[in-house]
C-alpha cells in the first residue's frame, strides 16, 4: 500500500515538473561542456531538471556501492557467526566429555584411596599389639 502511495506521489511530482518545464521555455541558454563544444540553446528549466536528475543518479550510484559493501560485510559476518556457532558446539561437546572423564577419574581416585585405606588397616591388624 505504501509503495502505491509513493508511486502516486512521484507521478504528481513528475507532472508538476513537466508543467514547470512547459511554462518556462523562454529563458534559453547554451552550456560550454568543453572549450570547443557548446550545447545548442535549451530552456533553463531543462538544464535545472537535468542537473537534478544527474545528481540523483550519482547519489544512487554511491548509495548502491555502499549497499553492496554492506551486503558483503553482512554475508561475511553471517559466515563468521556460523563458524563460531559450530566452534561453540564443539567446545560444549568437549567440555561435556572432559567433565565425564573428570568424574570417571574422581571415581577411580576414590577407589584407589579406599584400597589404600584397606591395605593400611590390614597391615595394622597383622602387626597387632607388640
């Protein structure tokens, strides 16, 4: 809906511009583009409108180049995010596996401690009172 409203507004602006040009054909000028080249006599309104159009085209070109650079940067950042998310998943899996290994080693350590305590108690009971 908004795009249709914009289109209608642009058409109104173009119609007003065409009306302006048709009403202002009297002051005619020629423009020196190069030292040896001069344009034929054209209405001043057309020169003004052409200047505006050329300026708008240049602005559009500069905007498009910035937009393209922005899109490339966005794509680059998306790839980096994807890589970092995969790396994060690998790290989470690694942490989980290391936690399981740590738990297993703690259990083994407890078993070894219990075995050492049993051996010490057996030696104490074997030697008995002297």
